[in-house]
C-alpha cells in the first residue's frame, strides 16, 4: 500500500507545491484547504498529470473540520503515515496596535491549529507504531524579528511543542517529528500579511512606531537585491526539502530550507543543527 500524507493549507504556496511533488513521488496525498473554492489550480494539476491527490476541506481553526478530514482518511486507508502541518499566515504589527481578535487569530492559525491536527492524528499513528509529523515553522520560530512578535511567538511555540513531543513518542511508538524552518518564500504569504497590516488610512503603523516600521519595511524590500545569498526561495524549493524529509529513514528534528535561513539562524543552531543532541540529552535526563 502507498504511503499517504495529509497536508494542511494546499490552496497556494508550499502546501500546493508539496501536494503535487509528493504525489509525483508515489505518495497518496490528501490535500486539504479551508476554502474549497480555491481548489481550481490543484484540480487542473491533478487532471493534467493524473496525480493521486484527493482534496478535502480542513480549516485548522475548526476542530470539526479537522475531525471530519482525518476520519475520511482513516475510513479509506485505515492509517495516516505523514501529517504535514503547513497552513500558516504572516502578521506584522506591534502588540500595541494589534486587536485582541487579531492576536487570537495569529495564535490560532499558526500554533493552536498545529496542536489540533496533531492531537487528531496521533492516536492512529500510535496504533500503527509508525508516523511522521512535519511542522513548517520559520526562521521566525528561532529568531525574533521586529513587528513579528505575535507570529514569531506562535512559531516558537510550535518549535517547543514539537521538540517536547519528540522526546517521548519516537522510541516507543516510532513516530518521528520534524520542524521545517524556511527563510523568506516567494508565495502569497507576504501579500496577505501586508494586507492585514495596512490600516484603513493606508498606513502600516502609526504614532511613535511609524518610523521604525518604515525602516523595517524598506529593509525587507531592499534585502533580496543587496544580499549575496537571496533570503527568498520558491515554494517548490521548500517542497523539495519536505519531500527529502518525508523520504528519510532517519529524519532530523530540525532542518533549514536554504543557505540564507541556515546563516540567519546560525547563532541559535550551531551547537545542535538538526536538534538531535538536545532531544537525546532530555531523554537521558528524564526517561
Ligand atoms: N512565505 C514566507 O515568507 C514564509 C517564511 C517562513 C515560513 N513560512 C511558513 O510556510 C508555511 C506556508 O506558507 P506559504 O509561504 O506557502 O504561504 P501561503 O501561500 O499564504 O499559504 C498559506 C496556506 O495556509 C492556508 N491557511 C491559512 N489559514 C488557514 C486555516 N485557518 N486553515 C487552513 N489553512 C489555512 C492558506 O489558505 P487560504 O488560501 O485559504 O488563505 C494557504 O493555503 C506557513 O506555515 C508559513 O508560516 C512562510
């Protein structure tokens, strides 16, 4: 039987590219998205290449939709081999300027959603004594960046959640965990984040924060042209790393997806680049 994979957030970007690449490489893909009205591009790709991809509705903020999608996969295949938690959304606003509704939303999409899907698939993986949960975080899950405290906080949380889980589910239950940590990716992500950031008056930030925010935005815009190694990569390139991790017999806990991401996080990661050292230490100390 083919290995299957359930992917969240496949309407665009990394999720879309991963669905196609993994199907091309022999996986049965359950490509989920919150809004099935955005499935046209994926449907076309499936038809053109006759790909083994089934599209399901799944909103990571809605427990019912997660349960329903997971149950569909279990009814069909009786197992879930790989869960790719890819859905996420950028957000850049000062904590003072973000509304409580926005704060809850950033946390829900980027962090609590990962917990919900993981909680839903874990019993099936444990029963099979096999499984791999791949969580797409970011260099922002390792390094805090200006005006990204809410997004970075959520991604740091996914890093901690994943690292902790990895300490006690790998050995007895053969469930692997991996954190995929990209730098910038040329997807809809930045446009969506900017759309949420701009105020009704067309400003990014007001008051005393405005000049600092302006400098930050200019820095981001000038970055790709001025650095030797580009901070940006394509969704396809990130999908290649995800494929490599999915196919690995012994997947890393952590992996950066580009030279830029590796360099940007070096101070945090050089002592234990793939995260295996710290997990082994914790296992020795506690288990
Ligand atoms: N792009 C970057 O610069 C960058 C850098 C580092 C890490 N990342 C991470 O990479 C992952 C993929 O992002 P991307 O660059 O491919 O961005 P993207 O093109 O904007 O894709 C994000 C996906 O998440 C989906 N999504 C948003 N809210 C959701 C919800 N409540 N339930 C289910 N799906 C939801 C989006 O669906 P809709 O189309 O319906 O909104 C879309 O399919 C994210 O976890 C992101 O944080 C991105």
